[in-house]
C-alpha cells in the first residue's frame, strides 16, 4: 500500500486499482475511491491550501462538502475549475490539481506576512483604513487587496464540455442517502411511489460509511447499506442519483439537483455531459441532510493537523487513512470518544481526551477509560502550536465559573475537535420553513414547513441510529401515503449522549493577539465577531456582512452557529433572540456551465431567421439583431463601407426601386362579426367607415394614454382585418388584445390569430415598383387609378396566394407583397429577376430607417419612450373624436396630457450640414450653461440623408411644434456644442406627390 | 430518418394544411361534425375523423389538419356561425420525434411530465421547448408530433439534437 | 418555479404563464373623474397576504384566469375563471 499513513485492510478504497495524479506538479499515488484529500493525508500531508486573507497554511478540517480550507484548482485549460473541495474531488489517473492563493509555493508563501499584520487587520479594516486619499481606492488599494486576497483564479479558456438539463417529476424526492434517506426511499419505493433519491457523495450511506461499530439486523452498517442500495436498484420506480447535490429548494417543491457525471472519470465518453441539472418537481420532499460536526474556536485552531473528530473517523473507515500518529481529542460531546476508540484500535496513539464538560460519563466514556485513554474532564484547549503542521496542544483546566487555569503542553501531530452536531437546515430554510431553537440540543431545528416537505434523521435532531431509521421510514411512508414500512433491528449502536459547545472556548488571559477562527474560509476570528458587536452591530445579518463570517463558498456550514453563540454571549441574549442568518442557495457551489445547460453559444437564445435570410447571406449582407430576429442591415458591394452602401441603397429606392424583407412585421388576423367594433375599441382610430380593400395607419395607446404600438391595418372583409404591428411589438400587442377581449369585452364575437409567420412580406418600393410588379400578379390591375395608395387586394403572384398592400414606409410608390412564408423565397426570386432591368436594389434595415426619417415617419420605441401621447408625436389626427370609448381615451383628456410644454416631435438640422448629431443627445437653450441644467429635449433619430445631401435628425422638444425655426444647442462630450435649428419633421417630399404616384 | 440518439429519430414533416378555428361551442361542434367526429375532442386531446384531425388546444380553439381538399366542407358547416377560421399552414414547421428516449429528450427542454399516466397517447398541448413555444402531440407511446413556428424551427431542432447527444448517458427511470 | 393550476389545462410550470397583475380591477367608463381614472391606472394594494391576481396561460391555452395567492408563502388558494367572483377562502385578505 502506498502512503505511510495508509492502513492495510481498512477503508472502502480499492487497493487493487492504484491511481496516480499530480498535486502542485508532484506525482501522488492513491487508490480508486480516494479523494485528493484522502490520498494526500495517506502520505501524511495535511497542508493543502492557504487562507483567504492572512495566507495562513491550512489543511482539511472535514471530509465532505462542508470543507472550508482544502480548496484546490482541478483540471487544465478550459476544464480548470477553481475552489473545489479536496475532500470531495475523486482522484483518477491523470488528474491535475493545484493549491491556491499562494506564491511562490504552498510551503513558502510571501503573502503569509499578512498574518504578522493580523492585529492591524480587524473586521471592517478595509472600510476604515483605505478611505484617504479618495482617488486611491480604485487605482491603488483595491487592486492590491484583490491580488492579496482571494481564492482560485477563473479559467481563461472556453469550456470544452457540454452540460445537460433534465426536468423530472416524482412523488417523493429524498435528499440525502444516509440511514434516514435510505430508509425513507425504501419505505416510499416499496409503496410503488415514483421516488428520486440523491446524495452528494460517490456512494450512498452517509454517516454509515464511517461507522464500523453499529450493527443492523446483524450486518455491519456498510453491509446493510449495500443491501438497501441493491433493493432500491431493483425497484423500477426508484431513481438513484449519486454525486448529485440538492442545492436549491424553490417554490412548490421544485428542487434543483446538480449531478456531476464525468469529473471522476479518467476517460469520459466523448459526448457525455459533464454535469446535469435536474429540475425535480416533487409531490413530497423528504430532507435527510444529516448534521455537521462543529469546530471549536481556540487560538491556532486552523493549523494543519487540526480537524473535526468525525472527519478523522471518515478518513479511517472510508479511506483507510490514519490522519496522524498521536492525537489530542478536544470535545464537548460523547461522539468523539468513539472516534478516539476507533483510532486507538487502528494504532493511533491518543495522547488525551480533553472534555469541556465537568463530569463526562456514559458508556463511551467508560469504554475509553477502560482502554486506558487519558481523559481530562473540565479541560479546554488554550492554544495549538505549530506552523505548517500542528505540533502540540496546550490543555488547561476550566474551573468553576469558567476561569481557565494554567495549561500544560501536550505534544501531538493531530488535534481532533468536536463541538457537537449542527443539523443541516439549509434546504428546509430555503423552502421558507420556520426554524426553532431547541434548548436541550442547543441548536436550531426545522420548524413549521410551508412546502410539502418533512425532515428526517439527524437534520431534525434525531441522532440514535435506531431512531433515525424509524424516522426515515415514517417520513417515507407519510410522503408516499402508506402505513406499513420496513423494519430493521439495530443490534449495536452508540448512544448519542449529551453535550455540545458553541462559541469561543474559554481562555486564560485577554488574548488580544490570539487568532481563533470562526470562519476558516473567510479568515474571520472570534475577536472580529466580538469587535463587530462592540462597534454596535446587533443584528446577526449585520454582523455577517461586516465581518463576512458565513459569506464564503461554504455558506457558513461550519461557522454560523459559533458566530451566533459569540454574538449571543457578548450581548447576553439567548441565541433565539438573535436569530440566524438566512440560508441561501446554492447549498454547495455549482459551475456556470451547469447553470447554462443547453443554452450556450448559438443556442443561448432562439435566433429567428426571416424567410429571405439565405438570399441575404448569399449576397454578403451585413446583419443586425432585432430582438430575436437577425435582419439584413445593408448589402455592401466590394469596397463599400456602411455609409456608402446605405447611401446607394437609398438612392436606388428614390430613383428606381428597392426590395426589402419586411417579414418580421407582426401580423394579426382579427376575424368575426364584431371585428370592426373590436378595432374601434382597441385602436385610437375609427374603423367603421374603412371600406373593404382599404388600409389605414393604426395607433395603439395604453389606457394611460401613451403610445404603445402602430402599424398599417387592412380590411380584408367586413368581418376580417389584417393588422400589422411593429417587429418588436408583435407578441405584446396580441397579448394586450387578448387581455381586453377576454377580460373586458368577452361579449364580442371576434377572434385573434397571429399570422406573423404565415405571411412573409416583400416590400417593393420606388418609382419603378409598379412597372416591375404589374406583369407578375396574374392579371390583377394595380394601376394608380384602380389601386391607389393605402389599398389592398387579394390575388396571386405566379400562382402563389397573395395579399397585396399598396403602402409605403419610404415615401415612394410602394407595395408590400404578402405571400405564404413557405413560398416566399420563390416569389422573391421572381420579383428580383423581373426587377433586374429596372435597377432593382436590395436594401436593409439601415436604409429603411434613413428613408423613413427623411419622411418624418416615427418608429415606436425610438421616437417614443412610453410617455408620449399620439399628439406628442404628431399623430393627433389619428385619434377619433367621436368614439364613445377606446383604450386611452379618458387619459388623453387629462389636462397634463395636453399641456403646451409637452415634448413634441420635430425635425432638427445642424447648422453645419455635415455635422452629425448622436441619438440620445440632449438639446439645451444656450451654448454655455453650467451643469446641471435641464434639457429642452433630446435627439431620437439621426442619419445622413442622401436625398438631402446633409445630416437630418428627429427630436422630442418641449413645445417643439411652436418653436419651428428657433435654435438650440447639442452639448458634445468631445468638442463645442453643436448649434441646431428646429424644423418640420418631414424633410422630403412634404406634399406626398411621390407616394401617390 | 435522422437518428439523434440511440434508437431515437427526429424528422421534419412535409408541408401540410393547418387551420386555426376559434369560436364558441356551436362553431366547434359544427367543425367536429364536418370532420366526421362524434364530438369536439376534450381539452388537450386530439381526434381523427374522415375529414381530418382536430387538436383541442384551448377551450375555444381547434387546430385542424384537414384531409386533402376538405376545407370546403368546413367553410360550409361554419358559414352561419360566428367564428374565425385562419389558414396557418406556413406559420408552422412540424417534426416527428420517435423512439424509446423521445420522452426523455423532450424532458430536457420542457417541464411537462411525459410519463404515460400524465401525458397519454392522444394528448396535445402548447408548451415551451426551452425558449421556443411549441405544440406537442403524443401520437404513439414513443412518438411525438411537434409543431413550432417556422422561424423557431432551427433553434428547436438544434436543441433536440443537443439533448439527444447526452441522453444516452443518463439512467432516467422515473 | 411556481406550479400554476390553469383552470383549463391543469397544473403547469410558471414559465408557461405571463403575470397579469391584480385581479378585479374594474375599468371605469370614459367619463369618470381624473382621480378615479388615476386610481384605476396606478393605485394597487401591494397586498401582504392573500392577493387576487391575474395570470395568462400564454404558452398553453392562451386564456386569462384569476388566482388567489398568499404573497407571504406563494401558496395558491384558488384558481378561477375570469368573470367569476373571488372565492371565499376563510383566510384574511
């Protein structure tokens, strides 16, 4: 067996399968089943990391997910993961692990000088000290502190793995696979319930994996576990998940699990997800989360070689590792005596058991005595000696009244501490269950639950094994709705005993310089917590934030109760009067990859492609994202930049014809006998008199009177309207229509159907548009006389059904050809070919914007911001004066909505025709006004107009329509303010002669 | 047939006629009659008649997949009743996902419970496939007909493939 | 993620729904006073306790409906159709 501290014949590792990995570059040998921590401990090595603030040398305190100290980085390149707990990382051949927060090496760390300065670095030190000079914080102090503090570095390469998500449903979710969880899962599983049992460890068993003493039905605890797991595996209605942490308890019993699939494998299959998030919706949840042993708070309690007693037992029985040769045990309860007995039996010398209780007694104590172990009652540990490894403990008697006498040094290389067990309440608390303080146990226990959840076993303060099994069965039966469950006879077990300690251990002397750690990971000492209380922090939530205790990646698993007890002692108030900090998810850290799941890269969000996307891509278009849509922005020719391409596209539309994919426009078919009445109530416009075959510009307000959306509406039939919306407003308008229809006007016989993706829209715009289109439309007469501006016709184009709108968003003669989207590309190709001889040019969204701005057409969401009335944006003409009601009518009559100084849409011209305003620029009254000042308005759209040969802009200006011809100034960040003049927003063809051509 | 996971295929359906009928009970009854159904299918259930298939997606809504050339019968049956009948054939793209892992793959994108007891053959509903709206119709124990809006089809197809890639490595038993 | 029992489709995950704000807000006629219109637009109770609220099963049947939810616990007490009165639950609002 490799590793001088490995004990042959013990542990659950597989001695026939040696495994080699690297830690800080050095080759380490272990066995299948080892963790990084157990393999290093087998070599006698406790030093595994450096602390966050003082760079103190640290070793593992625990053997599980509560580990605060032994945090390591694992993997290389894009697979590098920082801050993993060495106590949980399973080794495999080729694993590469490194220690963190040290330079140049773990044994010699220059940052450890911080520990000498520790008296100068109390709680709140940064807040108090680095206040002056003010400018130094960003540039000097913070970078220095950030470099010195911290844990692992973030990976720099892209993550090459993929991650999965799975929604699951079950009758009973059991979180935790120790004795209570196994019993609950089996009880529910035998009832036929759909059961999911998860455990964060590589194998089920929990505390039983480190229990060599107990016997159940005559079996060792581990053999009993194997029998339970075997039966559960045979049940088809039970899903077993190991390496799977329940980390978040959401409303209505939705619990998130994080399953780690590949990290323990040397050669994972190529397509295997690295992790999978399970979103489990459970009818009932059983929490069997167990309890965590508490550390003791004394000077030097963070030296490598000082650990929880239960951890040493786990390393012994699960990994076959002795954590030292000579141990001092410091305890306030009976459980540590079993650890001492097990270690002694395995050959570890127990130098002494220091028991904080004045008169320890009971079978375990007697057993230890009988074995000849020296027991020191009413004894505390004054301090631990050593640097990179503990070398001794100073044990001191505690007299009546708590006075601590002179101590004596005991040499050792291992100090085991036990302050009793803290039930794991995290998930119960995340589920917003109440907590109650139990005086007998001196800990918080789960109180009344809100969700359908129950706790079982140690996580609700039940510790004796026989009681735990009964509790688990009862919880499983109650969750599955059964009465008769399995029974097992515990034939040998330890009595749980009494005791426990929380807070800082009593000590001799004031201890001004003593570093007794409460929160190992965040380097928070007892002194820091006391100082916070002395400085006036009374709420435990404030103490937490001021000292950062409990705020590290372990979420205060081992530290919260000790911090609470210290505050309680200083304030002289009972713990339940002080309360507990809120438990927050995740229970243990979860990688970003797991959270992202399938939603990464191109698949992060749906990318919606309009029907002519392929054509545009083949033409070399440059695209822009418009919501989820990807739209062609412009079509550059060789050597053209955006400005040149857009100018050419604009000129083509004004002089010949342009073709544009407008398919993303929202479209809604409003049909039914009451369609016109619905339109009257919904839009500000009047619809009754709109004839079949006619179109009208429609404007939607909210009941607040503010513009919500706009679009052209065509009347297909007396009882049928073809409504268009903005691209971004499509879903919102439909939802708002359904809202009023279903909840206000349920009497109307009218129905709404989204046809956005049924109809593709090919916009054909320009003076030659009719000439191109006329031969294609299967005999339809589209002459100016028969089909004037703002009309529509149903027909066909090359045999493809068509709704043809004569409408224009460019100011030119124009058509929007609506065809079924599955055939749109073929129609587009035909129009394109037909237009070749007429100079037909494809244009993108950028030219579309320029052309509409030249005409002063607003874009909802660009000119408007949710506080603009129709009148503000020059559309007061659209608002019906005669309708008895419509959405927004009452609000539009409010005096404030008609105030003369409201922002109104105007055109803006810079005095220098080549100067460009920027969208969002403020407009002010004078060239030089000292800030702060209030703006007269702001620029909403700004372009270079090819038609005018100069820059143009639209703006919202206070009382703007009454200020035509007057000047304002646009302050610039990088130069003198630009002088501008307010003008009519219609820059081009104000008579509309081209439109009606 | 495109295999996206062991024993699981994903295929695009050819174009088909899809109509959305909305109206009150009388209109839905009339449509059911025209399709040769005894009655309007219950909520979230599909039914098949000589005139085509009807999918009851909402209390006042049927999606109708008419047998070829049978729209005229529908129009005639509905003529006297208030209703809205809209052709959305091109709005959608259809897929068929089939195989032993089909339900598991859907469960990677959708929070519905696809256990046969909760989602039996013949059930149809709109829901979400990750971030895209979709209608899912269980046409067989291991066969699902999926309808999505046309522009979401590439996204949904890629998501189904991505889930399929990892699905063989899970033991999903409940 | 809440589990919401659509009156038409049964229990579904929250992501299929859109929230619709407080229920039973009556839209007044267009001739009410400014103060009444302002109250309709902007004044809400922000209830701590049982709140009647609107939901739309937007990624399902598309229907709006009402629910009673305890805002302290997120527990739903009732789901009911638009146009029907708020059910009696015996719990204080």
